[in-house]
């Protein structure tokens, strides 16, 4: 699933932020269910959302060991339909959706004309009716308005008023297969529209934690019933946005508004895998001139993973320095890794400092702390990929 700003922090690039006063907070269809479970609620991307139930550390570990259930209904869902839907969608992203098979989805990036990332998203073909698109909560109104304003020909964007659940963890597949056996046969990035829990659902197998799992888009008026049904399984516990953030950090996944924004290119953000080969050859996506030059080496910064070897965690905004103490970048996400028992971070540095094993320092509360560039993900992902036939 796509990533977005962490609880308690600005939700995205300032120009796309959402007011979050108590008077304007929106709620998801599961708000009452969260409160009934004793969740601690916080303002997040304009919504009243659960940050934790039992505690971030316990919820993080439960998801890594069993199955965690997340409410991500604040995210934006839409269908893009019409004879020209796929071709039109490709005008906004660098992925080749023309060759995407039915029953598959793909991660991509909404780009501006300068090649900056307006948002990251998922788009797939769960049925034979165009594309099903999921974008980040704080960006959704701007994203959908941007797409609608640029559509031509026979293409229509319809915003969907649905809830969205995510179940993640090593036991998630067994849990879901008990309700619908066909889900056990899904592979990573498979998707389908099917009847599940007696409701019309869009289901995909992916996730934003590095764990195996599913996203389930359900009718809003069925959300609480389905949420409670899944929680009847003893292997499943509700998980808040706090653990969602620590899980995605361990997985090395970027957080929109922090690890990427409208000034950041896919190459800088280490997301060049989202650039399809055919699109690079045609150079027909927004910001292609800049991005193709960066792929050829004209790059001033790049996102890296860091192991902070001593002291306090390096949080967003901490400066990164070379071995001589010269500031060369900033941390964009960081904190303790519950799974590894050490402090980790991500940030941007000049390319010459991006090699694995490079010794650096991070400045935390005025104190330089030893750090080292390491590979991401910090914790190996466990997505289920079907054996090739």
C-alpha cells in the first residue's frame, strides 16, 4: 500500500496539507469501533485516527509474528473508466499500465511537470472496468483534481466512498483463506473484485509493512461488521498508525511528505523501479527530461538507509555529516527498530556518500553520532511471490 505522513507530523508537502483542528476532523466508518476498543485517537491527515491500542511496541511485534488489522479508510479510492482510461492514466505516471494484466496491480508515482513526486499510489485491474486507484489521504483531493483536470477523450474518474482495511503479518494469509480459499492462491500484487464477507470487495495482496498481507476495499456501511468479523480470529489484533510507521521504516519504505515530496524525483527517492522500461524508452511521462538525465548520472542527492550506531534515535530533520563533519544531507525518517534492537534512519546524501558501508555521522541534539550507510529494507520483506511456472 502507499505511504503517507506519520502521526503528529505535517501530513505532506505544505502546499498540499490538510487542516487538522478538532472542528474539521473527518472520521472513517470505523471510528466507533476504534473507540470501543479503547484506541488512543489522534488527528492524522485531516481524520480522527487510532495511533495505538495496546501500545506501539506490542502492536509492531504482533504484526511481525501474527496478523495485524489496520484501518486505512482515510486513503483515497477511485475508479478510472472508459475506453481511454489506461492511456490517459499513463499521462500522469511513469508506469506502463497498457501491458498490465487483468488481476494485477502496480505501484506508481503521480509526477508533476518537473518530475517531482506529487504522491505515490497503487493502481490495478481487479475487474474489467478500467483501473482501481488508491492514493494517500492527505493528497487525495489534490491528486484526484489534478487527474480530472488533465483527462481527455473517453475517460472518467469516479471517487469511491468506501472503507479500506489492511491485514498484515505471517498469519494473514491463513486468516483470510478461511473466509475465501481463493485468496491463498493470490501472489504479491494480485488483485480481484469478489464477494467477500457477503459484500462487494476489491482485494489485493501487498502491503506497507514489509509483511505478507491483503488490502480489502469494502462498502462503507459494511466496514464495521467486516472489521469485527476479522477480529474474531485470535491471530488478529487491531493495529494503530504508530506501529504502521515503525513497520514501514523497518521495511525501508518511503513516507510521502517526509521521504519524498513535490521537489523529489523518483531517482533521488530510490524509486526508479517504478519507471517502466517502455516509458523510459519513449520518454513520454511528466518530467522525463530531468529524470532520464538523473538516470544517466546527473544526480545531486539520493535516499539511503542508515544504521545509527550510538546514542539517541536520529529523527526527521537531523543533519547528516561526512567523516570530516561537513553537513551533506538530512534525515527524513528515523527511530528505533523493535525487530533489530537498534536505531535506524533514512535520509538524503550526495551520491558519493551513498555506497553501502560509508561511515557518516548524524547530529542529534547537537551531538555527532556514528552512523553507517546500510542496505534497505532493514528487515527483509516477506511478500508472497508465486513460484514461476
